[in-house]
C-alpha cells in the first residue's frame, strides 16, 4: 500500500512550494488516477515518488508497504518495487536498449535476492514482452530512446516496466504525444500488469487515457493538494466542467 | 626576416643527437640530403611554441624540457609473445610489423619491407620528398631523425580482410622516430592498425611517428591508431593522407594515458566523390594532454568529410581539438561535418576546441559542433530510477559516450579490441 501523508515539497533551489499537504492512499491491487490542471504539482509528485534530486520535502512522509522511502536513493526505491514511467523518457546515446534493460533487470533482481537472468532467459523474456507491446525487437539493439517517436518512447517505458516487475507503478502523462492506436497499445500493456499485488498511480491531464486504463479511484490535484476524490465517473465530470472549480480560474 | 636563435636545452640536444647519429641513419645519399635539409630547417624554426597556430594549445618548446638520446635499435627486446598488448589476439599479431627502440624486429613472416632496408622502392623514396612535410617543425624533426619504418604496398584490387598491424615499442629513456610509407592500390580494400605502446617500465619515452598514406581511386581503407602514453612520455603522431577519386578513408585514433600526445592528420582530397569518415576517442588521466589537430583539404568537388571526436578527461587532464576544414574555390558540393565532444569528469580538466571552416566555394554544406559537459544528472537519475546504482550508471554513461565513436570502427575484432582498451582505461 502507498501512503502519502501530508506531503509538503518545495524546489530545493528556490522558495517555490509545490505540494502543500498532499495526502493519498493507494492500496495494492488498485489503480488510482490523479488528474489536475497544468502546474498543479502532478509531475512533482511523480518525481518525488521516484526520488529525483532538486526537491525538498519540508513536511510529511511517503510510505510504501509501511516503510518510508523519502530517504532512499532512486535505485533503492526501484529495488523496492517503485517504477516511474516518464512523461519525457531520456535518450541515452551509445547504450543499446538491450544492454540497458539487462543491466536494470539484473540490478533489481540482485537487490531483491532473485537470481540474475541468464542471457537466453533474458532474451526470451524481452522478445516475448516486446512482441506484446508491438515493439520491434531490432529497435532494442539501438541506443535507448534515441530517434524514437513519441509512441515508441512510451512503449519502451512500458517494456521497462514489464521487465522490472514493479509493485508500484507511477505513470506520468503516459498519454501525452500518443495517437489513438499507440494509446491503445500502451494501455493494453499497462492493463496486462494490473494485479492484486500491484498498485498504480496514473497521472494525466485528460480523461481520454482513463477510457483505456479504467481507474478504481480518481483524485483531483490542484494547488498542491488533493481537492476531491471519487470513482471513475469523476473523470467524466471533469471532462465536462474543467478544473475551474478547483483553481478558481479556467484551466 | 629574423632568424631565431636556438636557446632551449632540448633543441640543442636534438641537433647534437642528429650530428652524432647522421652517419648511421638509413637511406642513401638523397635521403641523407633530405635529412640534412630538414635538420637545417628545424634548427631555424625550433620546437613549435604556442605562437605557432597549430601548436597554440600544445607548446612543445615549453613542455619538452629535455631531449632524450636517439634510439637506433637493438636495446629493447619487447614482449615478444604479445607486442600489441593483451587486447589484441594472435590473429592481429602473428604477422605484425614490430619496431622496438626505433628499429624493425625481423618479422616472423618477413613479407613486408622495412624502410631501413637498402632496397627501398622508388615510390617510397619519392614519398619521403613530399613538400607538405617540410613546413612544420615536428615533421621536419621526423624526417631528420627517423631510424626505420614500415613500407607497405597494397596491390590494386587486393581484398585481404586481415589487418596490417604495425607496432611501435619506444625504448625507455630514449627518443625514437619512425616513418611509415603506405600505398594502397586502385580498388583495394585494406585495414591498417598502428599501435604505439610502452612496455612495462616507468621511464619516459619520446617518440615521433609519421605515416604517409596514398590511396588510389576506388579503394576502401580503415586506418586505426592506438596510443598508450605513459606519464612523462611524449608522442608526436602525424598522418598525411592523399586520397584519389571515389575513395573511402576511415581513420580512427584512440589515445589513452597520462602523457603528452599530439595526433596530427592532414587529409587531401585530390579526386572527386571521396569520403573521409574520421573517428577518435581520447581518455586522458592525471596531467595527460591529448592534442588532435586536423587539416582537411577539399581541393576538388563532390567529396564528403565527417569527424567525430570524443574525449573523456579526469584529474587535470587536457585535450585539444583543432579541426580545420578548407573548401577550395573548385570544391563545389562539398559536404563537411565535424563534432567534438568532451566529457569532463573533474573540475580541473580542460578542453580546448577550435573548429575552423575556411570556405571559398559557394555551393557547399558544412557544419561543426563542439560540446564540453559533465555527465548529465538527468541521465543518472533515469538509470537509477530503473534500479541501476549511481556508480554503475556513471560507468555505463561514460562508456557509452566513448562507444559512440568506437562504433565507427568497421572491423569487428578491432572494434572489440579498442572497446576493451577504452574500458580498461576508464576503469583505471
């Protein structure tokens, strides 16, 4: 279970406060959507969960399965099962996709006291999972994300997620830059990972993604706090009324 | 005109060294005359200082405090089992042309000429006279002092996959000078590897290696150099490449270590529709200094030149990139691009990059870029968010930075060998 308690976050280098007492609980087996206008703190929440530098937690805590993760390095969090699918995945010139996947997969397996995958086992697993995400295997021989289209980058993120078998998946604006076909492929990939042992946080500006990844709960994030929570129908309401009611201005 | 008086100790020692050894240096009367003229020109120029534009960032006059005595062979046994180093298997070394202490070690198969042989072919003797080599003091020095070198003549149409390997093992505490003369026949395909490395032994070495390569029409040549420079050592390398028409020339230079290394490269496009695809990686530690200075001369139309330079610097290491591309008035439709990138692992490292485009033709596409940066913290975060520990992520990213250049090497075995040397150097 993910428990975010009264989380206050500011930028490390400036006095800008972004999260102002955010509280949220996501039990295992559930998918929660976080919707909000631009600048509400959605991406900050994603980065703070993953442990990116540059943010300072001034109050509150983040517990994953009862353990605080706020002092952990990003790689320790990954070993504990935290995975962030980036809104803008990084390009890593010179590192072949397969090398990257293998280094990452075996790094987390080692930390989870699982045996490292042999080359044939790894290849078989990657081929299988890549095919399901309609990722051309040849593409994985190319440097990570270099020259990939928006859709390819997002599918590559979901492939990494599938390989690392996280228990907490955070998807940051996964629908941005996707056409409807790519969106369906990505959503199918995410849905395939839904399960009783896995919690998911789906961050999105638009309701569209939630037609394909149907959430158990929807939360509205505005001005650094969860302003309203509800069922999946809340997303449809927002689609109609916009975020104006939560920010005092049209979004 | 002012005549410069020689006043550095090193310059005087070099002149003495020439006089002491002149009678022993190989070559007949014409070569002796060439040497005499070269040392005379060197005497009036002296070692290049920072006032010479090509040596702006690599002041040899200031850096070379003393000149070591000239090696004339015999002193170094070398690691006979594997003169090329651990990363090169016997497939590379079995037929290698090895020079120890400035003299050719009789080759196992003996199929190639040494420049010091009495029966120097006429084309090679003529090549030594190249006027382009009579300008810069570092090259004049080589002409005056070279004690040996490889003479390699690849016949027209040859297509031997096996690389031609030249290994130089400069002697500890000595100066060595080698001159290699290479001719590639029409339509031939060849891979040439030059390896400059110091055997174990901490002493300083001063070495000069000048390679002249002439490539006839339609030939495809991959030309690789590996320099391992120990602390306190100096290596002055220069390649003079003359390309015919429809040639593909792929030079690659890997420079590692803590010494002072200068890699000069002049490429002359003499025939149309030729391509230069140049890659280089330098990994310098400590107070190492690697200078790559190129002159790419587009004399004729329809030629393409590419340069990709990757440099990794830590400690107080310094790298220099000077890339001068000349596009002559007749060289329309020239396509030239260069990129020099440095990864700075230490705040005390220094990268001096000076791309120069001199374009006299109006219908050309030319560009250059240069970057110097630390490892991108966002990339480290991305790797860590996938469970890769920070230290592993750093190594992965540094290796991948260098690998982008090394991947340009087409010969698979050589790509792996150079990749291994680079990885070892990064781990050092």
